[in-house]
């Protein structure tokens, strides 16, 4: 039974992932995709899906229960989430951790005034990982929590490599260090800098005639990005980059080791291993969109995060079925 | 700042674990332990803690915000949870999965009428594992979820071995099969019976002169308990049982493998490795007790489960701090 009407704002990898994720949810339907590029600039997975210019969005008030914002955190979401929360319930995946409190305040003010529900920072980190960090610390207050990322692509680091002289194209993988994870699991609660938890692996397509030794040296010594890390640089040709490095895997680990009583150790561990980062992020946003509509119906308005969402609200199942089948 | 006043009903391993867990929570205080055995029959970890006969509990109405029920699921909780929900907010760890819907209904009726908040089936399974199963399926609706238990002691199986002729004492460990977990992680979504997911390891102290070969044969062929499993039996002496098998470790895994789009595989995995099953279960109940009091203040009365609790309600931290530090 379809009862939640959804709109997508922005149609890159994430917007496409949301369209795909909605196809798997029987109680939700995609009403329209909104894009600055308009119908001619967007090719949905399902050619039947309606595409509108972003300017046409106001005509959809009352016809869409929740908008999923699929723009970027750098410039799109800081503007769009408050702007659209004025008229719609919204969900975003704002992931600039240090800016979350400011983004929350700005969105909360608009959503409170408008009586809409606005869930920010869905996805998996922030998102599912945040939820695990909070749960783990609530249950085990004496302990330490560690987050490891990867194996996955870091766009920021890939971009930094592409700016090196002589580099034609490049991709960078962040890889968690197994030995550091094992130290955490042992309960020793080590002090670990980010560089002690992760390796960096770079695949470079060099310009013809470029000095590869110099490129490698520039990369591994780049301050802020690579200098503190153990970094491996591989030179490959363009065909290999296209053939083997176009997937968007990611994932990571949240591990808390904590103690109760007289030295009893407990390890709480959560991990994700994802073939497609945007499709999984989109799947989380879609479940959150369902919870958003339910929270709005309960009168819970203003800015919210995954930390404000009871698990049952995310599920398509009836609460009695959840208790019987999943509890 | 202490603001949540807690009572413990029942003082076995779990009640003792709750007392210990409360010591680690700065915003909660233990007002009294209630036991059928009374003050003479109970030795709290902290000798200063007040112990009362269970009969004296009615004098504490209005002086305790939430009662944590630490009795067993077989006979105590089916009676006690509805009985005490009439007068107090309560939390229990009712873990008889097939009886949860009936227990929920009975408790809900009383708590709705009394205007109290009653969270049933806290702990880790049911409890944290249930929450993970619901989250994983909400985000990845196309997929399969698997629960593995162990390494940990099964009381039911240990008791069954102790009833075998010639057995003086025994303990049974349930152990998840690594190879089955790896098949699940591969995304192949295998059909696995419980016996294909777990091994059983038994440590037996035999009576003097007993026929060990016969004991082993009786155990490994015991229908319902061992016949379907790969079971290993070790004979040890009483001193070794006392020295090496008095700890109460447990844990397990919830793994969902799911698919999005055109064959992108994702693995969602949660695990616990616990030195002390009762102390960790108690730690979960204490965090849930905090959420219970907050839900009661919000007017959320009746029977609830961990599926109805937003993560932020479990935490001692301020919501703004959670967003800044954990989101």
C-alpha cells in the first residue's frame, strides 16, 4: 500500500540512488525529481518518472509528503535545506561534521516556524555510525569509541592528487589498518591518531613523459593529506583506471571497548561493507524519509537527526509484526 | 547531577549487574534493592545500599522513578512486570521470544490504565540485536538477516547435560561457525538452519567410575539439544570446571546482506563480545531505564520496547553535545 509521496531534489549519484532505493519500498512512491537542469538534463533510471525544473517545486506543496535533498554539503545543502524546509518536510545527508551544529540551528529555526519536519545528516556517517556511537556509549559509559573508514574512495584526497603536476587522473582509497582494529578489540583502549588507523593507496594516471618519481614524492609528502600517513602510489594506464576503479565502494567500523564491574571487558562492534556508497547512503535516506513523515504526523516538527528517531519509525513493518518477527 | 531514582527488583547475577552499572552513571542513583529474601538474604556490592523486602515496595511510590526487574523470564517476569507496572515505570529483560507478544499485551493493558511506562525485553537479544535487525531491514529491504550466538554459555543445554546419568556437573558453550558467517558475508544469502550456524562444546565432570563413552554418546545423540549439531564433549575434573568455567561470557552477531540496484551487495554487521553476559545485559537495562523516565515525562505511556526508543533518549549527554561530538 503506497502512502508516502516522495520528491528528489538534485539528481547526481545520490539522487539516482534514492530513485533506485524507492523502487524497493512498497509503501513509498516517487512523485517527481527536481533539478536545475530540468527534464532535458536528467535521465532517470525509470524513464516514466516525472522530472521538473527546480523552479517548479512550489506547485508541489501538499502533493509531496517529504523531499529528499541530494545535493552536496559544500554549497547546495547549506542553502537548500533551510530554503525547502519552509515548504516541505525534508531529509538531507549533510556530512560536514564540524558544521553540523550551525546547519542544525539554521534548519531548526525555519522548520519550527513552518511546522515542518527536517531530518539532517542522514546516511551512514553521519547517520548509522552516529547512532552506533551514541548507543555504545550509553550502554558502556566507561570505555572508548573508535571509528575506522574504508576501504573506500576519498573524493577530497583524490582531488588533491589530481592537482599534482603531471597527474592526468587519479583515485585514492582509504584503508583501515587491521592491526589497529585488533588493538582496539583487545580492550587496551589505545590512543590512535587518524593516521595510525588508516593507510592511503593512490592510483595515478600520469601525463605522457611526466616524472613519476617526482609525482610520487610530491604525493607522499603532501601536508595535511598524505605526509602523516603510510601512502602507497601505483601508476596505471587510463584503461585500467576506467576498468578497475569506477566502482564506489566504501564502509567502515565503529568499535567501542568498554568495561563493567571489576575488569569485565566488552566489545561493541558495527561495520558496513558497501559495494556502492551512494546507493547505500540513499537507502538510509529513504528509510529516514519514512520516519520523517511519521514524526510529522506525531507533531514532531523542527530539525531532527537520526538520534531522534525510534527504530520502529524507520521500518515498513507494523509494530506488532516487528515485535513478533524481529524483537 | 543525579536526577533519576532507580529501584532494583530481584538480586541475582542480573540485579547485581544493574547495581554495578548504575555506579557508572552520574545522572542515576540506586534508591533500594527489593528482594523476597529481604535485607538478611542479600549482600549488595555496596554495603550502604538499602535492601527491602519485596512486600515493602508500595511505600516507595513517588520516591522511585523507574524499577528495573531482574527476575527470570520463565516464572518471575510474566507475573511481576504487569504487577509492578501498575505502580511504577518498569524495565524488564523478558527474553522468551515466542511469548513476547502475549507479555507485551498484558503489560500494555496495565501500563496504559495506570499511566506508567513499561519497557519490556531490554538487554541484547531481545534488545540491541532486535534494534539492529530492524534497522538493517529498514535500510536494505531486499536481503536476508542472520543472527549467530556465542561464544557463550547456554543454561538450557548445560542443564540438559547435567541430567545425564553419571554426570556430576557440566557446562555447555554455543559457538558460531566462522565458515557459515563468511558465507553470509559473501552475499550468497544461504539457507542455514540453527545447527548449521553453531557448534556445541560440552565440558563434563563425570561421577567417579561412570562410563565416559556412554555419557558422551548420550549427550551427542540427545534429540532437540545436540543430535542435529556438531558436538564436542570434554571430560575435566571438578577443580578445572571451577577454575576455568565460572566466567559468564557471551555475545554474537547480527549480519544482514542486502542488495541495491543492479547487483550492488552490502553487508551490515553488528557484533558483541562480552566478558560478562549479566553485567552487559544490566548495562543495557540501565540505559533503557533512563530512556523510560524521559519517555514517561513526554507522556509516552504503556508497554514499549527498544524499537520505540530514539537513541538520544538512552544517552546521558545533552542533545546538542551529541550532535557536536557523536553525530
